[in-house]
């Protein structure tokens, strides 16, 4: 299965990976048509930045790793125009960052490593997803959403023998607990509740 999926991912220039797999990943792929490129997952949960060190493209998630990897290089300078834009407009949403010579690979996008290869089109777009018509009636959509949430929670939990869940008493963690409890034994799930002093922050009764 892995070999078949791997071949299909390469043959589709990464599109099959985006369509069939969801999670935190950054993939390095090579195809005869597109050359070598880096693909960031559509959710963008794992940061992916690009810089250059002595003519070599370096992809990284944490600035500390870049500095440790290139100890003799000068530290990146602050891009003051980007800082001004952030203060005026809010968080930056494009490829540019607040550091010079460091760009971001956007979620669902590909960054080519081969010289002379034109920029590659993104493989996933939230706007494109939103524009797709949804022909499900509300009850069917609700059932499909419930099934997807449960399947995702169970897929992640299958990687571990025991689960530690931060249960706040709110709706999000309660939904996650209910999704896990459909297949896991109670002894495999430990719920932990944090609270702070104050009349409006004690949610332990809801968590219980």
C-alpha cells in the first residue's frame, strides 16, 4: 500500500498526498515534470520557512535550528517594513516574514529547489474548497461531520497506548473525549483539568 501510494503521490506531483492525507507534514518530492520540490501540508500546522546558506536552500520550522545549522553566518536582519505592516494591518498572511531573506512556504504550496523551474501552483486553497457547492441537507452534513471528527480522533489515538486529555469542561475537549471513548477503554484515557483562582474560571464541575 505504501509503495502504491508513494508512486501515486509522485505521479500526481503531490496532489494525491494533499487529497488523501491530513496532518502535520512537510514532504520532499521529486518528479520528472516538476523536479525537486518541498510541499507543506494544507493545514499548515508545522511551520515551514526557507532561507539560503552559501547558495544552499535551507528549509526549517524553527529559527533556532537555522542559527544552529549555520553558526558562522550573520543572523537574519529584521524587515522593518514587514514590522510596520504587521502593526498596521495585523498578522502577515503571505510568503514574506518579519526577517529579511527568510520566506514562508504557505500551506498547500510547493517550493521548487531546481534552478530555472517556474513557480509551482498551489495544490490546496481554502477559497477553492469554500466555493465547492455542498449538496448535503443539514442532517446528512451533520452526520458526515460527526463521522469525520470521530475517525480523525481515532486515527490519531491509534498511534498511542494511552491518552492524556486536557479536559476543560468546554465543548471542544468534550467532543474529543466522546470521540475517543467510542473505541478506547476508560483505563486508556486520563483527563486532566487546569483551573485558575477566580469566580469565572473554575470549570471542574463541567469537566466532571
